[in-house]
C-alpha cells in the first residue's frame, strides 16, 4: 500500500472512507510484487493496481464489499482456479490479496494514518501487518522505524511483537518488501506477516558530464533512482546542462565518492572515459558494497583499465565486479540507445537475467530479486 501513499494520505485528509487491497504473496509469473495495492473510495474512485489489470475488477468488488461490512479478508487468485479466466489471471501465476476497510469507524485507520505520515515525509519506515492467521489478528498493524522504535501492535504477546520488529528492521536494511512466516503464540499455527518498506530512493551516481550522462539521467529516474552527476570540470557540470538530475556536483570523482553516502542499492556509472579520472575512482568503487559498477570505454580501453587497476592493487574478485565495457549488447550507437543498454544491464543484474530475448531464453519471465531495487522500496 505504500506505493500509493501520497494518494491515500490525501484521502485521509479529505476524511474519505475507502478500502485497500494489498498483494501479500505471489507465485509463478504474477505481474506485480508483494506490497502492490489498489484502493477504492466510497464514491467508486480507484487508485493503484494489484495485477497490472488481470484481476482488478474482482479485487475492486472485494474492496466495495469491505466498505459495506468492514471485514478483513485474504483472497487467492490463481490460474488453476476454476474461475481463472473469468477474473483474468491467465499468466500462469497466482497472487494473494489482503483487503482491509479504512472507514472512519475502523481501528486500522489510526494505524494507517501514522504509517502514511512517515512515508509521505520521505523518512524510512516499515509497516507490518498480519496477512494470514487467526481472524482476530488479520489486518492488525505495526509501524517500525529504522532505530527499532514502533507504534501500533499485533496483539499482547511480546514474542510476536519482537519477531515483527526484527523482520521489519531486516526489510528496512535491504529496502525490500517481503512476507515473513513466524510462529503464532495464540493458536500454535504459523502467522504470515506482510512487511512493507518505504525507504529513500536508491542512488545512481553518474561520473562524467557528457552527452551519455544526459541520456542516462532520465532512464535512471524512470527506474526510481535519485540521480547525481559528478564531474571535476565546472564548465561542464552545470544544472543548465543536466536539468533532469537530482544533483549536479563539481568535484574530483574519487573525492566525491569517498565522501558521499552509498549503500547496497547504489549503482555507479563511470562515463568519464579518461584514465586520470577512472582509475582512482574505480579503485575505490570496486571495494564499496554497492549494487553495480560500470565503466564506459572500448575493449582496448577495458584491457588497459584492468591492467592499471591490477597495478593499483585490486585482485581478481574485485575486478570481476566491474561491468566494462558498460551496458548490454544491444547494438547501441547513440547516447540514448547506450543509456537503454546501461539500464538494461542494471536490471538484468538485479534479477539474474540472461540478456537474451525472452522467446529464446526458456527461463521464467518474472524472477526473484537478487539485489535490492526501487521497485521493492515501495516508492
């Protein structure tokens, strides 16, 4: 539900009644990930999506029913169901959807207001809800902040609360929305918790104020990255040349990288194509715990670059992290085509994609996440 936090916050401020349907689990070739949500207001207005269109009509009806009876329900939609074609989920996968009413008389409304206030502010937060378990617990919520502090509750048992907080802190660290199965202190059966996270956008840092950088910025922003351009040459590193960038920095690349914040979701794209910038920058970048390090250049430049980096002390494991020449082999020529090839490589790395056409791959279309990404941070 955090993927539509701004719209839901506005509905609360307008004192509207609505219901939220949230994907809690997916299997097979399901179109959207856990955390994706569809909300339906009492006047019939809808925002968001749980399936990219496949089962929206059926889920819309469930939301309208929840507005009438206030019940929290967990519904399963799958290709193997007898009514699979009637609801439209014909992609071969299945999804579980949790539907919760948010009427002015519902206790969940107070919890949701707290979650949305933090999410809309841009601060990191995790919302934990009981997705599957005893009816009296289903839909209850817990708001957890990165320091472990929390609001709300999942019941009176401290072990369940502790398990939920621990799961939320793990999700906040990785930036990934996930479902977690824990033991239930109430019935002896297991509980399924949906842990939704809202964290600041991951960073894409582009080194080199070039035409290729200008083309890469909108592609990076399309994927949900906060994009910074850095170049030591002040005449080139200007906001006028890169109006779409979130930040434009004039500094020596390695000095800027050493002093700025990165994490395991950060991607670094080195487009300077000049050894005096590239080598000290890559020497540092390849030793940072980031998601991706790519560098532009010909194959001859790549060979020379690896030699220089070895002489600078990098070992083979560190060199293996370097994506150079940067990008996927699409036959790209223009800066815009090259930008597509770069983000294609980043996406392929994230999911373990082969880079071959889907018609020739023989692998599942939707794969499990290998590295944290924006789509799991519930922007």
